């Protein structure tokens, strides 16, 4: 029937309604929304675990939970936040924004796009039901180091298969991102006209597809060592537990750039918008991102200086790690130069982006300290490390996600969010995040080890401060879903170009963005107008 | 590939965006059921039957999903831009597979050049030799200082490279030639030759898997070489095992493609399905060459 054929191309059809719409959808905006909702749920699940950790550490001695459960909390908190909250948030933002920003009708492989999302809730179900099996949830740390992790209970294979499923989801998700960017750009959207969010995501996607399979291999070796008698990580059979650390961190270090590169992209969109100036050094930003990605493959062993490594290896990994400061410095310089003599306004997205600029840089500097081998011998496995990576991940990646959500929320919902509440959310977050994590630097330098439920009394004061900051930060995050819900329900109508200084193709379509956009590719003039970086 | 003017909208018709699909959620349920089944088996909550429900749903999903795509393709709903998306998708999928094997090759190289010599007391690890394992003679192949082996005396032998593995190498390389001949025949419109050489390719593939199974039985029964035979057995069986699994999957895919050519699918100019499987086949071929050189030969 001729009509049937035409129906497949019909863009004005009635989408399925109710739950089935969300389960069967192939629309990049729907899938983006699903990813973002999932990410928010995992953010609060992982956040609740962080609250348990900080409650237990509020004062010395054992208060609420037993040590094994405490270890499960730190382990699953990390897995939930990394693989459940931050990565899905990036994929959600990529789904929503990349087709809009490059003038594509949808993601390149829409059915696979649905698959890569719907694997995730099942993966995390598998991980979280580990709490209810004999032995409890995995408690060996998110890095899953053998031999400790191999001593876990029945939840070990669950965690391993959950990681496999998350990896499969990520690989399918990033194949989609790469193919969409390489194949679906509107005519005239050249590579060096792409917004930086698209660029950083493209680079992130290459990182992910190179390292996720390596993680799958590493956890597969754990599985066979535990259940099938292989000796990969057992010296008795000629293997080496340190080998796991090498394979894991070959994944793990690029992974931290996977978590932060899209943040660079978002901040590079927001700072020019609210400075009403083009981004300073657009091409330098692209090359700096690519350099960071390249370097991320040759620095992994700086996570394991203390395991015993030849001196030449220590030197190599120390110096290559320090090299990363150069492209990162280029980025920070360019953001500052963009602000310089700009016509600045301080709406919520800009506030989060500026906090990112200061606090991520702070986290970057403590990273430089950790890169120095003899200093790292002191800092390794202390709260200084905890402070460092939380500075780059919370006021780094998470703040950038929040900045992106506030920035694009008018485009998604068609309403302006409540600016006053947004500012409250920002200031509470920005203050409490420092109360929470800054004292952890002092604790670490004073020698408090990470991943322990009890500590010596000299650490009591700063732990109490840190815990108070944690409760404040956790409570202030409850504002976030309320602000989003309020914005979805109503608010001042948002124009197509929701921000005065915004450029890019996403601002050329109406707000809220229609279910299908760029069915006809944007014209050259529209692309040129959007590409005024 | 990355031209500045990606003509996604330009060529014949619009980019096909399917409206809704049930296959991914069925696939997700399948994977979850399968994983839960494997977990139940490993934790001894259930027997081997626990694999069956997930595997069955997964197979159903594959038939349904690929069936839908083949049907849409035959109805001409995919323009060249969609074709290009599929091509790029397959290339990057194969790249991810290469990185999966890289993890196991990395483990092999690490064990051979670092961990085994260290256990034997090389360099600054000299105290290992003095205090821990004075008896251990670090060489390759190794099953470690505990001499893990099914034999009483802790010995084992390796499969000689220039026996069955060399024959298997010839078989896979020949299959690489036959699939190329089949591809040329497809492009020349010579369907009879296409069918014959494609059939030859997957038959060679299954022959390889059969011979590999024979080799495994030999290793287990006569060589003292098992999965638990220290680091050599671990790397040997995990590398060749995952490769054999990929050959099996590739041969099944080739069989499906062959059935499709028998039904008259594919044209001399449009045959992405064929090419994707051919790429995959070359990929398992190249991985085998790495295995032959680094696992069996040197």
C-alpha cells in the first residue's frame, strides 16, 4: 500500500501515548529526557549513599552502620555516580542537543539509541539487588581491585555483569554519537563550525569506545579468576594483582576525561553567551580537548605510584601527567579571555559555569600535586585524593551538567525556570560544596586514610565540618527537581533564542523544541548565523 | 569519511527515522534475564538451565530486530545516508571488539615480559627469588611458582604452532580469500559463484571451530593444559576461546547472509549486510594471526 510507505516518513503522526511512548520511542528528545531522568534518580540514590557515609563519619567511633556495609556504600556510591549519574547525564544532553546543534533530524541509529538507554535501568537493578544477596553489595571499592574484590559474596558476578551491561550501553551510545556527528551534519556545518559541546562529545566518544571494552576485559578476567580457576591476578599461577590495576586504569584514566570533557564543552557554550562575546580561541579549544584526550591514554599509572614500579615508569607517568596541565591551562586561559571585557550577566547557568571555572581549576591544581611521585607517596589513599577527585567531579562535572540543564531548560520546556530559585540552588550548592570538600584536603594532608568507617580523634573537627557541608549540599539538591518540575509546569514563555547572547542552531528552532526538528536541513545563512562562535 | 558536506539530507529522499520499536526493550529484558541466569548458575542458586530463558528471548530479539531491518531495507526505505550510518556504526563496533581483545593481549604481554620474570626475581624483585620462590624458574610458558596443572608433577606442554594451529591459520586465510571472491562475484552479478564461495567461507569457518574444539580436547586430555594451568592456561584459553566464540558468531552471520543471497537479497551496488559481515570476518582473521604469532609461535 503506497500510503503505508508514506506513513513511515510522516512526521505529523500521533506518537504512542503513556508508558509505551517512553519504552518504544526512537525520538532523540524523548531518549534524552529518559537519560536525564534516569541520571537524576541515580544522582539521588548515589547521594543518599554519600549521606550515609558522611553520617557515619560525623564523629569518630562507629555510629550507624557496620564496616562492611560502609564499604559497600563507598563502592556503590562511586559506581552509581560515575556510571549512573554523570555518564547518563552527558549522553542525555548529547541526545537532546547534538542533533539540534548540527541540524540533523535525529540521531543516526534511533533504534540502537533506545537500546542503549533501556539497558541502563536493568544494569543498575542488577547492581543494586546485590544489597539483598548473601554477603551484601560489593565492598571492595569501585576500582574492583583483586584480590580484595574476589573475596566478596554472591553479589560479585552481579556487579561484574552490571559493568558489562553499562559498557554495552555506553558503546552503543557513543557509536551513535560518532556516527551522528560524522554523518548527519547539515550541509555547510563543517567540523570547525560545530559548537564546542559537539566537539568535546565527539572526542569523548572516541575515548569511550577505546576504553569501555578494556574494562569489560578486565572484569571478565576477575570473573574467570573467581569462578573458573584462571590466574590472571594471582602470583601463584604466574599472574599479578597489579596487572589488574594497569588494565583497569588504562580504562580508568580516559574515563575521568570522559566525565569532564563534555563539561568543557558546556562551559564553552555558556561563558560566551553570558559574556556576549565569541569564545576566545575556538580552534585552540578544539585542539586542547583533543590533546587532553590523547594524553589521557598515556598517564594511567599515576593512579598506582605506590604499588612499586620501575623508576623510569614513575618518571614517565609523572611527566606525562603534568603535561596535561598545558592543554588544560589553554582552556582555562581561553575562558578567562572570553570573560575579559565582556558584557557579563549572572543568570544561573553562568553562575554554575563560573563556579566550574574556579573550582574545577582548584581540583586540577590538587591533581598536579598528586602527579608528583614523592608527594603522591604521602597523599595516596588519603582524603586528599578524595577531595581532589570530588572537586573535579562535583563542582566540575556535576556543576557543568546543572549549568547545561539551566541553560537549555527553556528550549526543552518552552518556559523560563524560576531565576530566583535557581540562584538559591546555585549559592547553596556552591557554598556547601566547599564546606563539604575543602576540609577533606586538610584531613588528607594530616594523614586520614580514605574508605574507613572510623578514624582517629585528631581528625574529628574537620570531619564534622565536612559532614555538615554534605548534609547542606544534599538538602539543597532537593531544590533542583522542584525547579525543573515547576519549569515544566509553567513559567514565563521562552523565546526561540532564550538568552540574548546565545548562538547556535538550537536557538533557531522554537521553544519548546518541536518533537521533530531539522527535518529540512537549515539553510547556509542560518548555519552561518549560528556559527558565530 | 569526515567530509565537510555530509549530504545527509541530499540524496534520494529523507533520512529514515523509525517511529517506535519494541525490540530494544525486549533485548534489555533478554540481557537482564540472561545475566541473572548466569549469576544464578555461578552462585549455585540454579543449574545450567538458568541460561536458557535469557538466551531464548535474546534469540527472539535478534530474529525480530534484524528481520525488521532487512524488511525495511528490501522495501527501499534506506537511502545512502542511512547506509553510511550503518557502515560507520559497524566500523566502530569492530574497533570496540579490537579493544576488547587488546585487554587480553595486554594481559599476555604483561605476564610474559613483567610479572613472570618478577616472580622469578628479576631486577629489584630479587627478594622474590631469595625468600619467596627459590625453586621457581621463570621462563615462558609458565604456570607460575605453584605449578598449577592437572598433572601430579605440575608439568604441562603447549600446543606446537606448526601442527593444527598452522592448519587452522591456512583455513582462516583461505576463508578470507573465498569471501573476497564471493564479494567480487556479487559486484559482477555472478550469483552462482557468490553462493558457492560464500558457502565455502562459512563451511571453512565451522571447520576451524571444529578443529579448535579438537585441539582443546587434546590440550585437556594429553597436554596437561587447562584453563587453570596458571597464567599460560589462562591467557591461552581466554584468548583462543574468545576468538573461537567470535569465529562462531561470524560463521553464523555468514550463514545468515548466505541464506539471504539464496533468497535473492543484495544487489551489485547495495549490499551493506554482506560487507559488514565480510569486515567482521576479516577482523576475526587478523585477530587469529595475532594469536598464531604471539600465543602459539613465539
